C-alpha cells in the first residue's frame, strides 16, 4: 500500500491488467529523464557542428560540351564504336554522346590528366591503376539523351584545380578525337589509293582489249537495249567491287559486330542478288532492257570486252570519289567538339553539407536519448519487482560466470 502511494506521488498511474500503455506515463518518463535527453542531444549537436566545420570542403567545377553531330561527326555512331574499341573500351552505345562519355573515362584521357596534374602524388596512389580509380571517383560525366549535351564535372578540395582539371578533360578528349579521326581517314585514304592504282591498271588493260578487238573485227554497232543491258550489268559489278573494297577497308579497324560493317555486308548481298537476277535473265519480257540470253552469239565476245571496259571505268570513278573524300577528311581532321560553358572555379562547395549533417545527427541523438531514457526506466522498474529482481540476479550471475570463463 505504501509502495503504491509512493508511485502515485511520483505521478504514475496504475497499469491495467491488459498492460495498456498510457501516453501520460510516457510523457512522465520523458520529463523524468529530460536532463539525460537534453545533454545527449545537445552534446551530439555541438559535436556534429565541430566535426562538420573541421571537414575539408569539396568543390565541383563543371563544363558542358556538344560533340559533333550527324554526318559531320568524325565519330559518328558507326565510327564511334570503332574508336572506342581502339582505346580498349568494350562498349555498346546508341549515340555518339554516349561514346564520348566513355572516351572521357578511357586510359588515354585519364592517364594524361594524372600526368598533367601529378595526381599520383596528390592522391598518394601506389600505382597507376589506383590513381585511375581515384580520378574516376572524382570525375562526374552526365549525358542528356535528348540534346546530346555532355556535362563534365570534377570534384576537388581546391576550386581552382577543380576547374582546371575539368577543362583539361575536354582538351584531352579533343586530342583523342583528332587522333582517332585522322587515323581512320589516313587508313581509308591509303587503302583507296592502293585500290585506285590497281583499278587504273585494269582500266587501261580493258581499253586495250576493246581497241584490239575492233582492229581485228571492225567496229560493231550495238543496239540501245543491248547497250543498256551491258551498262546495267557493268554498273552493278562496279558497285559490288567498290562495296567489297569499302568492306575490306573497314575490316582494318572494325569488327564484324560493328553496325556499319554489318550494314555494308547487307548492301553487298543485295547488290549480288540484283546482279544474279539480271544475269540469269529473270526479268520479264516487258522489261525495257533486253536479257543477254537473247543477244546474238556473234556479238558475245565483243559484248564481254565492252562490258569489262564499262565495269572498269565505273569502278575507277567510284574509287576515285572515295579516295578524294578520304583525302579531304584527312586534311580537315576531326570535327570540332564545341564547348558550351567552360569550367570556372566554383564559389559554393558541394560537401560537406553542414546543415544536413547537424540536423540528421541531432535528430538521431534525440531519438537515441529517448530510447536510453525508456531503457533506464525499464531497468529501474524491473529492479523494484520481486520476480524481476530474481531475474536480474540470474542475469548478473550468468554474466559474471561468463566473465570468469573468458578470464
């Protein structure tokens, strides 16, 4: 009776048989341990303020750029896949911007940045691999899939160095772009130059064959339909020969999985099918071009030499055009990567977020102190109950036994 009266004096209410929680009891516990709650919360708040002030501020400078777009891009979607493979990136991307994003992270670019700013010493890297990992952690590259605009950000405790490194990444990307573009154009130009010389020799040979045939047999006049048929076959053969040359040129720097390479192979198959249809006289009788099977055999040999001449002329003209295009591309170099906004030293840090650190720490400490208060209250109540006293004694006994065993 006396014990119950003391509890009532302290402000406790009798707990019902079903252990229903009374909000007033909870509030009383909080008030009882208010000093503990306040001291923990206030202490952690002050400590978090001190720690956040001692933390090194980090800044991020950003630069935005627009890679070459459309047909003018030296790293168009097809060639970009090849360029990425050339620097050791096994990647697959839908547009040139995504390729440029990966090229920015390539060893070629990253190693240049490490050397330029002596980042191995700055990041205390033991080897080049750990230095690359550290640089990539500080690098942030974002691609806007709608516009293709690339944002390059670099985090550093020095705002000036942050801007310098961000701009250096763009400069290194430009150099890599120029290198890959010129390399491809040089390969194409040299290849077509070689093929053009071979085509010229065969063209001269075909012209001599026609001239010799005419000297022996006299000039033979062919009908318009026969000429059209010969020209069509010669043109298709020439297209096939040039397409094969282009595929051979691509084979020097592209893999069979390259989209452009696969497209070129599909075009070649289509041209061969057209030629086969024309040569096997699959055209219907209403076609304006006379099937070769209906041309008198007297003209057969002459048709062959004339057709060969037309074929060689077309091949030479097509290869000459490809050679000139490659030479122009080699002279021009890569298309320009346009910088929209150059990186400047940022004025506002991105971390630490001091206000957020203090708020989160303070709230965490507040709830932790409440938990401690209720736990202390539980211990106090348990020690006053006879049954719980026995349990507490057992807990202490087992704890001491375990302690002795450990000793």
